[in-house]
C-alpha cells in the first residue's frame, strides 16, 4: 500500500491548492459566506451515513481489516448528527415548502455532490477486494483531512461572531479525522503501509484514488460556485427560483 499512500499524499497536496480551498482561506469574505455552501452539501453529508452503515459495515467481520472498517464506520457513520446540529446553529432550520427542499436537494446545483456519493456506492457495493475498500476509505479520509482543517479555520471565525460551537464544521470534527482509517490500533499507518498489493491490485487502487479525488474536487468546486451565487442569508429564496427554472 506504500505507493498507494504516496499517490494519496500527492493528490492531497494538489487538492490543497484548489479554488475551493483558496476561497475558504480568503479572509476578505465574511465567514458566513465562505460556509454558505454548507446546506448544499447535505446530500453527501447524509448519504455518507448510509455509505458507512449499509455498504462498508459488515457483520460478522471475518478478518482484521473488516474489523477495522467496522470500527471506522461506527465513528464516521455518526457524523451526520453533527451536520444536522450545525444546520440548526447556522440558522437554516426554518420552514420551507417540502417541494422546494426536494428541488434543492436533488437540483442541478448539488448534482456533483450527489454524484460523488453515488460513485462511492457504485464502486464499493459489489467490490469483494477489501483492499480496494481500504483504498477508498484512505482517499476519502485524506480529502476530508485537508478540507476539514480549512473549514474549521472558517468555523473558528464564525464562532467568534455567533459564540456557537460547530460540531461538524468546527475543529472537533477535524480532530476526529486523523487522515486515515479510524481504528483502534498501534502503528496504524505502518500496518497499512506494509500491506502488499499485487500489480493488478496496485493499478486498480491508483485508479480509485484518482477517481475519489477527481469527484471530491468537482463536488467542492460545485460548492464554491454555490457559495459565490447565494448570499448566506437568502439561500433558499434564491435557490428556489433557480430550481424552478431548471425543473424541466
Ligand atoms: Fe467525519
């Protein structure tokens, strides 16, 4: 897995240079606006619960890696609760027509975010090689590590304005995500690094790493566009009219 992890590290550095990350770092923009994409991320944040619990989790675990994956999903599959809490704290918990919410969550402006989730389901649902699942998890964790660090910096600024603690967007979430599979094991990174892959497995794993990063980059770019188009305090009023135009 050493080479796979090296590719993940390279992709991680590239992702840190994307316009979405630069946008998060731009202190000339109000922190509320820099996080105005948060509700549009809901299709992924909520699907991620199912991805962990329905796709990655397997009981009984008949090997060490599946045990580790199960442990990981028990942690990461619960973070949607923090997302819901933060939506409330960020002021998005007001009454909106159900049909407008449907159009918002399944609309054009969240297409890439949904696609990212669909692709993860597609790749892992019928994948028997657990090392490919490990590769996917390691790639997701690497993207999350970069993004959550930068998001937490914005949340810190937001916290100074609102005096609220943000469980999903704040530092406590970043602190939970180590950048690797979350399993209780000494020398975890060393253990993963030393897993041997065949040439065919390596080739496949490289392709999967590229795919996860490409999807994540596109999805977060979509979030950047969303935040640039929608003032944080008029989010649903503007999306509603846009969605109606795109409905057909
Ligand atoms: Fe998480």
